C-alpha cells in the first residue's frame, strides 16, 4: 500500500499489524478501508496489479 501524499509505502504484510495497533490505541480503522491514517489520503494498492488475483 502506498500513500502518494506521504510518499510512504506500507508493506501489505504489515498493514494488518499496523491496523490492529491503530484500532487498539487510537480507535482508527482507516487503514483497513485503504485510507492513510496519517493524512486521510486514499492508499494505492501496488501489489494487486501484479498479482491479478482480484476477488471481484
Ligand atoms: Zn498519507
């Protein structure tokens, strides 16, 4: 997951872990909705394009 505004990449393996921490500490669930918890910008899923394993 990549935030174009923060120019920061969050590895997909870590998204769940970070999301859990944010929920517990700050009650923020934006990451699970694909939104950057820092700036509120829509995150770009970089891995999805390569894999092509879209569920829908
Ligand atoms: Zn951001």
